[in-house]
C-alpha cells in the first residue's frame, strides 16, 4: 500500500504538480469582526481603509433587538463570546473588534 502522495499518484497514474505554499491571506494580520446582524456598511468600510495585501477580515454576526435601549445593548454582551468562537475557530486572530459603538459604550 502506498504511503505518500507521490506513491499514490504513481500507483494510480495521476500526475503530480509541484506547488509552493505562501503565508496565506492574513500573513500580516488576521482581524476578527463581530457585526450587528443588520449592518451592511461596516465590512466594506473597514476593508476600504485597510491595506489589502496580507490583511484579512473575518466576520461573525450578532443579534440586535429592533428596539434600541440600554437593556437591549447590554443584552448583546452574552452573545459576543459565541459569535467570536465562530470566527476561524481553529486558527488565530490578531485582534477582534465589536462593530457597535453604542453597544461597546454600554457594555
């Protein structure tokens, strides 16, 4: 039984192609972003001023009540950790931002 990819390719007649891996799309910075479920502006705005080469933004959405109140903003606090876990759970992030100024100030 073949053990390596090359041995499997040779045994099955498949051609192998050399490749060189780079450092990935976030070689300079991996940014996590927690976004309100109805916010359609923050991701494009963030990407517009970040350098595009080697900086990646990974987003997760969080529920926001229709009626904005101090209690509703404060209630988002418990939803932040689960939303964060959904952003590249098996990889690292350099920083995570919460895209809600009012919620950030209240929490």
